[in-house]
């Protein structure tokens, strides 16, 4: 096995993916320690998970507990992740752009092969957009779109490319003028189903 190249931009710091050390303390002779929380059989060792690995059910529960502990957020991991992404912004942006092109090709092929899905999605979107709107609201929405057509991205200040719903239609937003902002394509994709407030806090 080759050694890990720590100079690579994709070599993640260990603190981002720490090894979970499960403390094992001998429970007693002939396995007369505390019972396993799954099968209730006394364990030979006391583990932090409180689960043995004697049978498939216990092993599955043990693995779930182990992964939960491994993925638990800690201040050190949050800080390390922020430092890593700050130091490798260019590499991450490049990789994201490459993958975005690949995803766009795959999605276009899928959409062409399944046009009925696109029509259904468009119909649902139009229905949600009209909730609580009368004719004047729709006219104001059109006028506001024209007014902000040359505005920069509301989120990052880059050139605006798309009209975007600050509160997405999918989580209860409407097409009222006060729910519209100008956005670059990147922010609009990354925002996805988050509200504008959530997205601003996360970025």
C-alpha cells in the first residue's frame, strides 16, 4: 500500500475523519460483565457502545453506534473543516465545476428520455407559485423581475444570472415580488431547498 501524499490538495486532515477509539475494559472472568444492550448476554469487555459483536443483530447495532460516534460534530472538526475549505477553495471550485458539467450532461440525457417528469414538475411548480396571488400580484412579480434584471447576486455579489425565490416554492414560498431576488447560477444551485436566511448563515 502506498503512503498517503499529505501534499495533495485532496489529502484531508485526520481531524475531519477521526478514528473512533472504543475503550475496552475487561468485564470479568468467563464474560460475567454488564449485559449487551441488544442481546442482553453478559459481555467479556465493557465497551463504550455497550454492545457486543456476537451475532449479526449486535454487529449491526454496534456498527451504527460506532458510525454515530465517528460522525459526531465537535468544535475541533468544525474548525478544521473551515480551515481546510478556506485553504483549498480553488481546487474545490475547479472540481465542482468539472462535476457540474458531468451532472448537466447526465441530467439533460435523463430529461430528454423522461419528458413527462419535466412536465409534471413544471405543472406542480406553477401551481405552488400562484398560491395566494391575484392578477395584480402577478403583474407586480413580472414588473419586479424587469426591475432587478441587472442586479448583482443577492448572496455573493457576483453578476446576477437568474431570478430566485428567497423562500423556495417547495417549502411554502410564493412568486410574490417581495420573495424574488437576483442570484448567480452557483448560489442558486447551492441554495437548493434552503431559505435565504439558512443559506446566508451556512455560507
